[in-house]
C-alpha cells in the first residue's frame, strides 16, 4: 500500500517511529479520511488516476497490509483505499519512505 504526499507531509509523517496518516476532509466531495493506493510511482497517469495535484506525488510511504482500509466506491475502489480515522502503521509494516522522483 502507498501513500503519496508533498515535502511538508513527508516531514510530518517520517519524523514519527509509528507513521500516522491523518484523516482529513479532501476536496471534491470525497469522504473524510486518510487515503492510500496500490498504484506504484511508475503507474501511467498517476496524478490523473488518483485525482491529486502532481505536487502531491513527490514523496511516498509504502507499507504492507490493508487492515482497516475501505475501498473507494466505484471504479477507483480497485486501487484507492481510505481510513475514516487517523491511520497508524507500526515499524514492522513499514517498507519504504522517500522521494518518488516524480
């Protein structure tokens, strides 16, 4: 599972031993939550498919498992998941965090 963010978001999450992804009210009428995707940085048209600004793809957190995550309704539910509350990822589940090069 991946979470993409900008430099400020990256710094706020990476400074914690247990990553904490904050649930927020996103634009566009999407449900309140913390958002994740199974799409990797090399996915074609990533920003468009995730419906996020390209500036939000500069950094990535990758972790195993999807406990507590719900798929988005509709077609994007195949690759976009969310948590209705702040989502915690403890160190054993953490795989990667850093720049995406996008």
